């Protein structure tokens, strides 16, 4: 989950679901190979797939010619705004690094996974791949040099995500953003980011709620998502602490203090899309504090 309200390109957190499941194997071939068993459309060309782009970045650092075979068993829907490219990029380098004897720590894998994000969106941002690899909430304090900070958060913080049956390419969603903002908006956004980070660290739910406001990206991107304002209102009325666009959209997420509130908020958001004749999928997840993990190892 990237951006987290006001934290455009600098805040993110990991979810338990949805996620990718990737079988990563060493290959004796001269090129990487990609096998798609996910049921979703994926580029099979290793030059164009974010997972192999990320792996090649890592292999170049190692000076290795090793190739891998990647089988996608489950996949987050591309263009969903729930970290599809990040999950593939981070999962691939995590698995390949594991098979190579873990020459890199998870934190050191972040720049390689960012290369996959760059291939997908044109921007090497870390607010998705960093939490996917490290778990929990992550603040990207700086990109030059890269400085990533893990942030503790409340144990009972839950996320409701509704993914409507529409797709928005990250590149297209980034293109519509303004390249400059007013001083007034910059001050407001900085205050909200600082308040949100402080609220997470101090486990202050009121402060988290008060700070979950994006005055830069959300007002522009919300026009790409049908029924957005109604969905957000429904989540807040159901008791959610805050609601905003997930990544570049079209998915919408809400943070809640307890699981039962998250379930209620998720149903309320889904109902708005149902009434509008738009299908959707809902995911309820506690913040995943572990990040990537090896499910089976043979």
C-alpha cells in the first residue's frame, strides 16, 4: 500500500492480502524464463517483466550470469493500485537472493526492486517495494541518498481495500499530477505527513485520523475513480479513521482501529460500487509486519 494519504512516494505499508506467490528456481538456460499460472495477463518477455528487470539489476551488482525461472502462481491484478509491480519486483529479488545464499539483506534488496518499479511506472519509487521487503510501515526519508526508515504502528490497525473492476496504469496516473504546488498546500501536506508518522509511532488514533488528508495527489487522481467521494464518505461513516486512494488507484483503502470496523468499512465501500453497477473485490488485512516470506523451500 503506497502513499498512505499525504505520503506521496514516501510512505507505505505491507498487507497480508492480496499478494503474489512466485516459484523462483535457478535455471541453466541462457535467459530468464517466465511462466504464468496466475490467470492474469503478464508480459512473458524477461526484458519487459518487472520481476526479471529487478533480478538483473541485482545480478549485475554481483557480476553473476545466473538465470532464473519464475512461475507466477498468484498475482495482484495489474493496474489495481495495490502494488502489483512492487510485489513482483520485490518477490523476485527476494527469492533469487535466497537461492544465491542471501548475499544481500532485505534492506539492500530495495534498490534492485526499485528498478522493477521504474520499468512499470517510469519512476524508481520505494514506497511500495520497501514495505514489501521489510514489512510494516516504512518512510522513505530521502531518495538521494536512499534513506529508508521503519516506523512502528498500532498492533490493532487494520486496512480495508476495495478494488473496483477498472484499471488505471501507474504511468497515466502520474502524468496528470502537477509538477509544482503552492506553498500553502506544501505546508498542509508536510503537517499531515508529520502528524501521520507521529500518530503511528505514538499509537494515537485521533492523530492518525486527523492527518489522513492528501491535498496534492488525491484531488487530481480522484476524478479517475468512479464514485470516489461516495466511497470515501461511506468508509468514514462506517467508522474508519481515514480513507484515500491506494497507490495510483483505482483501489481505495481505509484504515480502522479494529478488525470489525475494517470489515464494516469494507462492506460499505463495496456497496457503493455495487449500487453504481461496478463490480469490486474487498480485502481486509492487518498491517503485515513481516513482509516477504518463503512459503516452501525444496
